[in-house]
C-alpha cells in the first residue's frame, strides 16, 4: 500500500477494499523504517495521524467522506504553519512558539480529511537547495543516501520518493519545489503566484504539491486552490476542472530552452535526456522550436544582492547568541549584503521585473516551454548546494528562478536517470495562470515517456 497513489487509495476506500486506519498504520511503519536514514520528517505525529485515520474510516463507513482525499496520508513543509506546532523555518536561531492556526495549505488538507503525518524538513530560512540545516538532522536522497535531496523542500522531496504517503506540500521562491522534485525523481508543481493561498505571501513565493504522479497533484489542487482571505496576493477563485488532464499534442508548439545565459554548464547527460523528451513530443505530433537565451548575468547578480540584504537584515536583528546558531554557510552568504549600497539594492530589486518581462516574452510564442530543471545532477548530502560556495550560491537555479519572478506555473516531471542512477527532471512551463495547462502537459509527458525504474525500497543505512 505504500506505493499506492492517492487516486488508488480513494477508490479503495470507497470500495471498502482497505481502510484509512490500515493505510495509516502501514505508512507509519514504513516511515519508521526509512526515517533513521532520511531525516525527512519534523514533528512526526503517529498518534495524531492514527486519530485522524480512525475518524476518516468512520466517515467512509457512513458514506460521508469529506472529499476524495479523505483518509489519504499527507505531509506539509515545516515553514507552512500547522496549529500547535512551532515553525523553526529550518534554523536553530528560531525561538520555538506553537503556531496559533493552520496556514491556508494546511487548513485545506485538514478540511479535506487528509491524514496529516507531520511536517517535512528544510534548510535555514529556506535559502538553500539542500537538506542541510542548523535545526533539523541532515536530510538525504532515498535513491542514494550519500546524495542530497535538494531543497528547500528537502524533506518533502525525499518523503515523496520514499513513499511517506502519496501527498506532500512544498514551497518555492526560486526552485524549492522543482529542484528537489527533479533530484528525487518525483512530480512537483510550482503554481502561478496566488493560485494556492499561502501565509505569509510575498513576491515569488508559492506553495505547491509534490507527488509521485501528476494525477495526485491534480487531485491535491482541488483542495489547495480553494480561496483563503488571509493571502492578500491570491488570485480570484476559479472553478477549474483540475482532474481533466486530457491533451491532444498534435500541432501544439513547444519551446525548447537549453541555454539560460548564466550559471553552471549543462551536464551532457541531462542535455541528452531533455533532447530525447523533445523528440518524443515531436513524435506525438507537437512542433518543437528552440527558445533563445533570455536571462542575463546582471539579473542574477542583482537578485543575489537583493536576497543577501533581505536576509542580512533579518539575521543582524537577532541577538548575538541566536545569530551564532544560524548555519555558517547562510550567515556567510547573508553577510555579503552588509556593504550593499541603496543604489545596488534598488537595482537588485528591479531585476525581478526584468526577469518577469524577459520570461513572459520568451514563452509567449509557444503553448508550453520545456527545459532542464537543473544543469547538474544532485551532489553530496553534506553540501549546502551544488557549488557549496556562499560566494556563488545561485548558479544552479538559472532554469527555475525566472518563472517565480514571472509568476508562471512550472513543473518538474521525472524524465529519466543518468548513468549513475540519479533522477533527471524535465521542467514544463506554461503561461501565467494556466496551471491546468501545465498539469495537462505533464500528464501527456508521463504517457509518452513510458515507465520509470522501481521506487527506492527503504531502510538503507546512510554511508559512514
């Protein structure tokens, strides 16, 4: 049952083939086998999960489930508040105070009847593509525990690949859903800004589903996209047929974007995998054309300066004893913002608009754009990122960052593996607010891609 999708579980509950309590017990036992190695969980709550599962079982027996997700196990990223649980945002510098209320994504899953297993781990302040944290134990990649799961939705990516239930929620401001999804070999959707209400909202930040299948993410969107007044940047409510994923590829125009204009060089095996995806889309009747480079070194350097200043202001405001608890890598990176001038800060902030204009214009001629998720495969578990260098921290997000700034939906879909068995993600980008379109393109890719390798089986000890 640990490999069953949410869709399959919902059908099994309705047919009384299996009960939510049976599934919860099996899932909890599976997590307990994996967790000493992966460290994907925070505030793991077996007792609370069993109580939720028992209540769900009673609803299904009465024929009164709250939704198709009722009784389906789920996790929520640590930085999304759940009532009664502290939100350390990945850092030992945080004073732990229980959250008063569920943030919108947690509220929607609770209302849908999901069995909440606990929270998933993340790095300090979500500012790393890594499972490294000063608060949480080091998260690892279930495909190879010597490797990093990516981040900042590190635990969510690892949990999805390892089968900690079918449903997981991450957040993304520069690639934090899509990067771990790509490196952990699962599906992750970064929706349009405001499509899924979140608190607190700010430029570029979204919550989104991370699952093993596109169908399960589509099912999650039926709950997560419901309105919540607390997100002051959310989109107006829409009646979207999230599970209607049929798409005829014939005559559709796809842009193939391989040259981002900055960052780490594209690994030849990843290029070959994405080229193969383009050929498969062509064989299915789509028209594939290249997308010219549209990003600049100026844009990313400006964003780096802006983010450094923003983070340094937060860290500098901490009492000295708490400041020292921040991960040294993050502290060193943020301190680079201490000497930034007002002019440099404003120029950095302006690059959000520059990226937005460039990304929207580059995608405009196409029905969808495909690209790598990252230029590299994953890296040692202990590293803070692919460069492991706070002077060059963003060189791996050239493919993902623009679409946070442009507010476009973008997904990472499993595309294959390299010769060392490391997953490779295909990014599929849609027009602003066409989240359903991205899900449809992603489902079409699943169908023409064919089956992937079996999921990692669990319980493998971490290397010494």
